[in-house]
C-alpha cells in the first residue's frame, strides 16, 4: 500500500506542476482615462485619415464587429457629417513568430482488481512557426481630442482566414471593460 501512496503523491505533484504550466488564452489589456465622463458620451464614429486606402474585407468585418459591440453597450452611431462624441480607431496586425513547446512529462496510474499499473511518457522540446494576430482599439473624446479608452489583445491564428464569428468573438473580448451606457449591457 505504501508504494501506491508514493505513486499517487508523485502523480498529484506532477499534475499540479503540469497544470501550472498550462497557458490560458491571452486576456485583453485595457486602459481607461479616469477623467473621461463616459455618461456624457452618446454617439460614436470613426477616426478618419486623409488619403486612407480603401477598406479590406477584414477591415469591413472588424468595423462591423466594433459597431455591434458599441450598439450593444448602448451607444448610437453618429449620422454622416455629424461630429460623434467618441471617435473609434483600431489597428490590426498579423505577424509570424516562433512558439516554444517545452519538454513535458506525462504520468499515469491505474488499477484493476488487485493489480496496479503505471506509465510515464515524455515529449522533447521543439519550436514551430505560428501566426499571431493582434488587435488594438482606441476610443477618442472628440471634444478634448484625447484618448479615453484603449484595449489590446493578441491571439494565435489558425490556418483558415478569420471568419466573421471569430472576429466578433475577439472584438467582444476586447470590449469587456468598455463602459456601457446606463440601462444597457
């Protein structure tokens, strides 16, 4: 029985160590201007750049997702030609990076009747090329011409092009701490 307890202790220790090494998806990193009066903001629009290139399909999807989140938070899109309370801007980037896969050990213990058994497996460390996407969204107070909110997130991308659903999911995560208008959310 002492050997079984020793094996169980080793398995629990290894499981705790391995679980501590697992990484969760990155959380958005946000900043908010504490002087900003979000209760006074009602409308939003887009920060425009002179000489901007036509929007890509991905840009159109990102803008649609941001618009949906702003509407869900209780804001109204400003009419064309009107000055919005908040001007929105975003930057999206796709980069190739190297991901390290560290050495790992797996331990298993089992029993059947009066027989016991165990196994140990290992995986050597390796590296692989991965594509990472980053999204930064800014909200600017049009009256003060000052950034009042900023949030960013990075994720590992798959092989497939980003679908509208994935873009909406990521944008929703970025907007997690964006202040909602009273009576919404």
